[in-house]
């Protein structure tokens, strides 16, 4: 999809459709489409509400074949997230109609760099479809080839904003593509190969530690999860190093859960809905997507992604409930439930990131069903042992337009993880499941500033929305990018 910034007269541009953003409390320009837009608005057939669209054919005074009005809601509340959503909705709506090229009008006040970036992201994210395995030869016919973004003046900061939007959204779509891969196609080693390929393409460092190496390092928690599977595990490490890193600067670790399929192991999951457990590597996919973007946007601090990758299977070799494993850090863990595997592999990966010299640890994981019980599919759960890091992440998430909500980590929760036979148990009982899972991980961060995103409820969309295809969402990529870019 070609993305073009233009300042030349949009009324004279030959294109399939022009998209004009409208507010619910500001009537569209009088002259637009010979007064038709205003008329629709006064008759309340198009109210400019968030998510609303109205299509006009052969609009008067405009060379384009169609004019689409796209609602942003109240002007005072319209912001980046609204514009991202409206741009995605408009693109998906027009794509479904067989339109191949379109033009977004970004007139003041939606003309800032941040808002242009949001609109570009909306267009690229809206174009995503999880249809890789559909063989319908006609699926390529509904395709957007070219999107123009009209601004009053073409400036260098706006050119840069367009590029940023494209880089970030393409990275998020890369994450979505990985997360959608079925367990038979994307095994841990295949995910390692995908990381290696991405790193080579974008000039990042990459190592994939294989099973023999993980045994040498004695990553007992990770290996215990993996032992029931015929697929060997791996630990992916992808490195970005800035051209001139200030000495003593922060070194950010992005750690992502990479369970390529989670059956639950011997504590097996019910079959209903188990097919979705292919997306249990969404955390790993998110940190790889973030690295793909960061390689191009070049933050000032070093960033290292670490993704522990395993398949969680029941078999004659599988880990048993009651097994005690020794983590890479040396703490012993009683595995009371083999389905609480994410925290086990993250524990070892976090120790590894810490030993690499990372100063700040941030992980993303589809960790608990409990986070979806608490926050539904709206917010990701956000946990941190460090107020400054928590503040940075909340601010990054706000700028990125990703919803995250802080949850507690008080010491009382640690008591729920007591084991009678080892240093810690891997489950905390019936209540506060998202918190006890986070509390478990905290036991492995050795006091370093750390934050955890539980994306189990937000990494997958069950039903398509006007602005978003069903399936993998690529959540956390944009926040990670903002977090690293804002660090100085
Ligand atoms: N991968 C699951 C969590 C999950 C649930 C992700 C739903 C996406 C959607 C995780 O490994 C798991 O099974 N967690 C258990 C923990 C429990 C055994 C303490 C859970 O949430 O039920
Ligand atoms: Zn599980
Ligand atoms: Zn899992």
C-alpha cells in the first residue's frame, strides 16, 4: 500500500474516494459536495458521531468519484485514538466497496504531526486482514493500492510523521501476522527463525539460544514447561544498539511470552476455545514487532528483546503437577498447575535479560484469563514495582492510544504463592489470579525496575469491528515503541 503526503488541491485529485472527517458538534463545511454534507447533517442522517460514516457519490465540486464523511464525535474530545479509529473505519468501509485508492483530508485542527501519524496508523492497521490461509483467488481483488493524506502544507515534520506512522503500524501488523499463525506452522524454532529473518532485514543483532544451550544455562523453569513437547524450545534475543549510547544510560529489556501453543499440559484445558491458544505467543510477537519498528526509528537507548519460546503439551514426558523445578535464578518452584506456564518461562527469561545488563525490565504476556475477568477486552493489566517506570509506561500507552490499567502488587498477595515444599508455588489460588501471576514474576526481577503487561484479554478480538479485523490485535507494540522513543 502506497502512502503519499500531498498538499496539492484535493478537489482536483483523481481518486476513488475522498474522506472528510466530521465532528458531531460542528456542521460540515457549507460548500462541501454542493451542500449535501451539510444537508445530511442538519437532517440528522449523518451526525458526525464516533465510528459513523456516510457515503456520497459523484460529489459536486470534487473530482473524486466518492466522498465519505467519517465521524470523530465531539470536537473537544476528538484526539489521536479517535482519528486512528475513524481512518481505519473509513479505509475498511471503502475497501469492502472495492475502492482501490483514497484520500484523507487532514485539515486543521486534525493536521498536527501526532494526528497525521495516528491517521496513517489507522489506515495501515485497518488494511490488515488475518486471511493468509484463505485460498480464495478473488480475495486480492478488494485491495487498497494507494492512500493520500492531504495537508495544507507539506513540511518535513509531517513527512517524518507519515513515516513513523507507517513504520509503527507495519510493525504492529507484523506482530498480528505472527500471532495468527497456527501452532503447527509456528513452532518455537520457527518463531526463532522468523526473529532471525526480521533482525537480518532491519539490521538488528539476533541470537536464538537452542535447547542444548538452555540446558547448559540450567533454565529449569523454562525447560520444565517445554519437556512434554516434541518441539524443542528456544530463547530469542534481539538487540538494538544506538549509534552513540550515553554511558550510564538505561538499557531497556522487552520480554515477551512465547508459548506457540498452550494446551495447559497435564493440567489440560477444556477443548472449547482451546484453538485460540495459538495466540499465547502474542507477547513474544509484540516485542519482536516493537524491535522491527525501533530498528527504523532509532531510539537513543539500547533495547533488547528476550522471548522465551515453548510449546506446552501433555505427554509421557510432560511436567507433572507437584513437580519442583529450579529456575535459572536458583529459586525452586513447585508447579502446582502446569497451565500456569507463562510465568515459569518468563521467570527464566527475565533473569537472562537481567544478566545481560538490562536496567529496566518490561514484559508482555497473555498470562491469565483472570485479567480478562477483571478488565474484559478493554484494558491490558499493568503492574510495576517502580513508580517512575509505571509513569513512563502509562504516558507511552496514552500517546500510543493503547488502554492499560494499573493493578496492585501489595505484599499480601505474595503469601498466596506459598509452597509447602519449594521456595514458591506457581499458582495463587482462586482469587486475584492476574495479581498473583504478576507477583510470581516479580520474585525474579531482583529488585530492578520492572513492569508487566497482562495482554491475555486484549491480544485477540473475537468479532470484527468496523475499524478492526477479527483476530490478533498486536497490542503493546505501539506502547513499547513510544516508551523507547521517549527515553533519553
Ligand atoms: N495462556 C493462558 C492464559 C490465557 C487465557 C490467555 C485466556 C489468553 C486467553 C495461561 O497460560 C493460563 O492458562 N493461565 C491460567 C492460570 C491458572 C492455571 C492459574 C488461567 O488463566 O486460567
Ligand atoms: Zn496456560
Ligand atoms: Zn499460556
